[in-house]
């Protein structure tokens, strides 16, 4: 049996450095994965937080016929035009948003979406 004359002491710092060298790429991958997961969850939480689809019909108070008009989400450039029957649809509208209805020959009208359900106007 061979017995070495000198025993090299195990350096704790070398051992920690080796473990750290092995685990560092795994930690980087985990951090990136967690960052991506957090970003996706934040996006989904923002998207699911009060974003609704608003549909309705713009009609004349005089004869009840559909009016061709524009519907805009206040404070944004998001909007839609009604069809010839006055029907419109807007996606991803916040529940606390305000819709602005305008048509030639009619007074502008602002209506809050909050508390009105999925159909406004």
C-alpha cells in the first residue's frame, strides 16, 4: 500500500470556488427564467385587470335609427367607427375608461364604462 509522505490539505476556499463555478451558470439561467416568468405574469395581470370588450349601438334620440359615428377611448388614440346601423365594438377597454361618441350634426357625448357591464351606449 502506498502512503504519501505529504498530504495536501483540502482548501475550503478552493472547494467553494469549484462549487460556485459549477452552480453559477445554473443560477444565471434560473435568474433569467424567473425574470421572464415575472414579466409574463405582470403582463397577464395587467391584461386581466379590468380590460373588457365594449359593444353597443349608437342611435338617434329622435327616430331611434342607427347613426354613423366615431367612438374613442378618452386619453388614447384607440377608437372605432360604427357601421351604417350604429353598431360598434372596442377591445381591451379599461373598466374605468370613458368613451367619447361624436357624429356630424350631433352633440359630443362622454360616457363612463364603469358599472355599465360589457355593453355601453
